[in-house]
């Protein structure tokens, strides 16, 4: 798995988990969904993605997602 795909998978996982928790526990979990969205927007503008740094440190290779 490439770094790009791992970041996309992680973002999707965070959104799905937070939506499920908002449905099951509390609407406040939607703040996690908003945080993930804001982080994706800022990383597309700045090129800085904390999740990518972590995945790169874990040894994933860079690649093209599409």
C-alpha cells in the first residue's frame, strides 16, 4: 500500500467512525468529522499532512493514489 492510499483510507475511516459515533452516542462526534475535513483542506493547500508523516515513518512508500 502506498502512502497516498493509506492517508485516504485513514481519512475515510475517521469520517465513518465519527459519523457512526454521532449516530450512536452524541452529535458532538461530528466535530471529529469537521476536523478531518478541515485537515484535508489545509493539507491540500499547504502540502503538510500529519498523517502522511506518521505513515512515512512507519515505512510506507510514496506513490500516486489514482
